[in-house]
């Protein structure tokens, strides 16, 4: 059985991706930060549908813990799947915080940097020895970093780091290609998740404005993006690498 690691699967896009990947018969190691219950819910949903999943804690903002996380992954692979390797890595976990450039505190910038760019970079580095040849990586970037999406003031730091992740995707694709590992990014538009401390729940009035700027007339739901992530992990995407696919229902089209 193939095995995929999905970071940040206690809610939102990562939770949907984990459930959809598992539904295709792939074992899933899913991670959570503070929301242990959300991870347990995802495991329960996967098991109820006949799949196999293990939840592990991961703090993506603390690279000093990545070696211990790799050990936990190795242990889970051995005990649950009798394997020494896994096949796919979805670098999904992330945070968002809006502030104008002139108001941004350095510690907030550094926190975003640790989670959004340094985290996926070094987590992938540490997990690579456990990755089987012929697998895939999917990095979750953002349409906020796309040259074609209209810019919203307040997302300079967040979008710059997501832009970095999109560039990193192409370099990973190049460097990992000798091992047959495909690397792609997805760039969601506004998607109704718990991002930014549940911003969609706290500010429901933003939804109609976003829907009005979206060709398909609504905001995205986690499953709109999770479905594509599962497809990119799947064998039908075997000839796709180094791509960054916007998943926004036509935002600012
Ligand atoms: N929603 C959007 O509009 C949108 C648009 C473009 C891109 N994205 C990207 O999509 C990805 C998924 O976010 P989402 O929208 O699904 O939001 P979400 O519902 O808030 O999910 C974020 C996930 O990341 C985890 N996480 C956050 N900080 C972490 C840390 N320091 N260490 C480990 N895990 C951490 C969270 O875990 P806990 O809750 O357990 O701590 C949660 O599982 C993010 O990379 C985000 O930037 C989202």
C-alpha cells in the first residue's frame, strides 16, 4: 500500500486532501499542530470509509523538532504499514496574518517565514531519505502570490513567502527528478477554512465580496482544493511536474 504524509490535516484543505487521498486506497500519516481533535476526526472519517490513517503532532515552525518527527514517521510506517519508506508528501500546513508593510512587526514576519517557507523546505529535506523513488510532493502555495491575481493590501509578507514556496517547487522538481519524484504546487484562491484564526467565521461579510470577484460566483470550499491535491498525488498525474496550478474558480478572471 502507498503511504502519503499530509501536514496540517486537522482542518480545512489538508483534512480534505487526507480524506480524499485515503479514499483512493493510500495510507495517510496526517499531522496536526494545536487541534488534536480535528486530526482525530480526520482519522475516524478515513477509518470509517475503510482506509488507514495515523495522526502525528508536528510544529512546522520549529525545525529543531523535525528529526524527532522523522523518527515518529519511521515508527508509524513500520508498525502500521510494515514499510521503511513513504511515497507522497503534501506540504499543506500554514498560517496567515494580514498587515500592511508599514505595520508589520519583525517577529510576525519571522513566524510566517518559519511556517510558510523554512518549514516546508527543511521538513522535505529531513523526510527525503524516507521517501521512495517515484513518489510525489505537493506544496500548497496561494493565488495571492500569482502575478495574475489582483493584489490585496496586507498580504505582502504572506504572499512573498508563498511566492518563495512556488519557486521552491520548481527547484525541488529539478533536484528530485533523478529519483522520479514529481513536485507540484497548488495555489488556492479564497477558501472557506479556519485560516487566519477562523477569519471566515469572524468576518462573514467578506464572503459576498469575494464571490463577486470569482467567475463561478462563490468562495472555494476545502474539497475544491483537496480533490486536486489527491489527483496530483495519483498515478494519473504521473507526467506532471514543476507545475503550480491555481484552484480559485476563476478569481479576478
Ligand atoms: N483558505 C484559504 O483561503 C487559502 C488560500 C490560499 C492558500 N491557503 C493555504 O492552504 C493551506 C491550508 O490552510 P487552510 O486554509 O486549510 O487553513 P486551516 O483550516 O487553518 O488549516 C491549517 C492547518 O495547518 C496547521 N498548522 C498551522 N500552523 C502550524 C504549525 N506551526 N505547525 C504545524 N501545523 C500547523 C493547522 O493545524 P492546527 O490547527 O492543528 O494547529 C491546520 O491543520 C495553508 O498553507 C494556507 O496558507 C489557504
